[in-house]
């Protein structure tokens, strides 16, 4: 009997990515709908919103259009809705469901049920009771689809929600409001209340499938699947359901014991990378430097197999210590005129032409600012490719502030400001009346993009780059004017291929931050990967000598045991990086995309870099003020 999943109290199906996982759930839903159709029965589905089910709904739409899946016999009940919110507001879950699913299938409108975010407060209790009655009248939910919040919430049942709770009005946890702030212009616009099915309502479903994608969900998945049943982790209550399955991708599974500590789950192939992972894990767990681990530490922490295979702990300790030591370098582009076979980067060619791909106009300085500066200072030909305009991350106040400056500038120097004043007044009037369901005008979006472009240029000049070494791609997938982006398209790939062929780099840095599988970083990374694959398939000679390094975004860092290149930073370099981040004034103080983390970007970057350096020091390596970390991608 396999022990791989022996720590998991809920069945977990793990897929390589969210698309494969979503297809499996869509197949199960389609089979259920068709089996009900064959018996002339209604199929009652409980549906979720947010980024998690987008791929599921896209696959259901495909099944409808290409394989004839009919939804005529389907009745749906949605989990939740913000309160108060207009049905057609851009952020409403009512609109989300129409855009993502209902507008594209043949479901009967009267069979769609979504909590009403417009209902008056004195009618809410009656509305919630009626919602429960409608579910019962439909025969109960046959299959409930769930996502999971970073704090373990399901629906909007926040930590502390009772297992007996029913459909009701709830107060949103602040971490949930912050996590959902990316949908709104500012955190202050995120509703503080929501209508949600209760946990009791969810638990009555005959079958439950919870989906989770990306590393940000991994800790919540771990607590829900392997932890104790605890109302402080609402998803853990699903352990008490008799037919619940978690469908997740490998990134969301990363914290599960079978991935985090696979040596605890049975036989293992002890590769060098697995040995490194195990020894580093034990060293951090027992609070000892690598070279101080003993045979007893190995036995007491589940890696005694290494003593059988490799002998005394000391030799293995030494091997892992050298592996960690060899990741540290002050020469991210390779050290010239030096023979260092274990160095992360090649010494030749030198200098290298380096391209830093920055999904937004500040990811370069936030995520790898120290490395960025060091590459330039060490004589490499450094280019930055800003993949998107980043315009939706600029507040409306910044638009009028900078336009007011433009008008004042023209007046100061006797330039005709008639047109500028006209644009400023039009913008003021539009923004004053702008509603939640309206996107910015083309002029306002262009101005917001210009603000970010100027900040990016200033950052490059601060580092020392010439004006020929930064490139604004303005990839089309991003330019929707809303949080919701288009998928990767051929135009995005063509622009990226053209730039790569023009520059022919020997070294590429790009954002490997996959915290949001539907987010801008992931789409930008997919565009780079697809472009490189096509260039390689076409047989371009230069690509044979091009290495790709992945950095993490502002959200998190690589696991210490995964890092392949660590760039140390002095206190002065940390301060210089901070000042480079400060150039992006439109992103300072009030950032609408902070996830569940309330710190500013520069604070998160410094804390993350400092923590990486501290982990290396805890393992017995040199103590630096900070470190930036990279993993190489092979294609």
C-alpha cells in the first residue's frame, strides 16, 4: 500500500497545471449533466467565482460549443456576492458569471441563482432564507464547486465561521479585502460585507470539488487537507464530508508532505537535489548549521535512509554545504577570466548582452534591483523589456495631478495650453462621475501608461542605462482597461520574438512568480517561454548560448533548497535598491495589488531579500545583509 498520500485526510488529485485540472473537473460536470439528462432529471450545480474557476468555465463553454454539451437541464446556485454592489458593476459576481459562463451557454435564465447584492438591508434575512429554500426545492446541490482563500475560507465563510452556518450576510476579513483589492481602484472601494452560502449549506451538497491553483494557495491547502478540523480554517471542515475531493496543481500541492518532505512518505530516489532539499529542511527544522547535523538528527527527522545509502552524516553534510555555497556569487553575469566549474553562470562570453523582462514597469527594480545594478556595473550590456504598460495600477488622482502639472508647465513657459486644459477638464468630469462598471477612457489609460513609462525610464537612468537599452513592449493582451486580461495572443508572441531576435541575448531574466496563475506575471512568462520555444525550433544559432534565469516577483521567494544563484547585497546596495523603487511614486503608499500583504513593495522586497540572507546564515554560510535569488529554466 502506497504511503504517498498517507498524511492527507481528504482525497487530493494533483495535475501538472490548472488547465489539466480544470479539464478533469469539467469532464466530471459534463458527465453528471449528461447522466441526469438521460434520466430526464435536473442537474443542480453550486458555482464559485474568483480567478480559480475561470479555466473551468472556459472549458465548459468549449464543451458546449464544440461537443454539444447542453445546459438546458442545469440549475445553478452561486456561492456568494459582494454587498452592496450593483449587478452590472465590473467587480460583481453576477457580471462575472455572465461574462465567464452564462452568456456563452444555453442555460435557462430562470435557472440561474446568485445572491442579490442590490437588495435592501432590511430584506436580507428573508432573501437568504428564500435562497436556502430554492436550493431545497431544486432537490439540493448535486455538485458544489469551491475555491479556497489564502486564509482557508470557502465562499465568504471566513475563519471562525460555524459549521452550522447557513446563507447570510457576513463581514469580510481584512485579509480577504486586501486579497481582493486588485479588482478595485483602491482598498477603500472593496465592500466590507458579502452574502454567502453557509458552511452547513455547502456541506449538504452531494459532491464537493475544491480547486486550488498556484503557490499562494499551498499553505491553505496543507492546513485544510493535513491539519485538524478547525473552524479557524473553514476548508478543513470539508474533512467531515463523505464525498469531497481537492483538485489542485503541483504549485498548490507544494506544501503537502508528499512534496515538501517526501522522505517521510516511503521509498525515495535520493538524487543530489533531493538530498539537498532533505538536509536543508532538517537543518532549518532543528536550528543547526548544515555542518553541525548529526546521525541522530538524520534518524530523528525521517532521513535515516541517507545514512544507509551515503554513510556517516558528515560526508553528506559537506556535500550539501558545498552545493549551497556554490550558489552564492557576486557575479550574476559570470566572473570573467576565471575558471569556476561550479559557478552558477558561465565566465564566457564576457561581457554578455542581458535582457531583463519586467511584466510591469517596476518588477525589474523590485524583484532584482541589486542584480540589475550589479550587471550594469560589471560591464554587461543590460536591456530591460517592459512587457505591459501597467496603466491600471495608477490611481485616478495621479492622472489629474500630472495633467495639472502639464498645464502649469505649458503656462510657465508660454506654451499654448488650450488642448492640455481641455483634456484635463474632460478627465476631471469623467472621473468625477465614473462608476464601478465603467473603464477609463482611452486618453486616461494612455496618460496612466505614460506616468509609469516615465518612472521606468527614470529607474533605468538611475541604474545607468542609456536610452537605447529600455524597451516598452505594451503587449496587447494587457490593454483591456480592466483587471480582466485577455489570454496570450499571437501578437504578444510576435512582439517578443522580434525583440529577442533584435538583441540576441546571452542571458535572460524573467519573472517566475506564479502566485496568480491567471495574473499578468504568468501570462508574461508564458509569452517568453513560447517565444523561446519557437525561436529554438526555427534553429536560430544565438539561442544555443542563451541562459534563462527566473526571479520571483514581490510576493514571495524561491524555496531555499531550490535556489541556483544567490546574489548577495551590502547594506549600501540595499539602500540603493530602495531608492530605485521609490522612483515609482505612483505605486508608493497606496498600492491596489498587494494581495494579502499590507506592506509596501519596497518593504516586502527588503524583508524577502533579508530573509533569504538569514536562511543562508542559519545554514552556516556567510551572513550578508540581503540576497536576491534565481532559478535557471532549461528549454
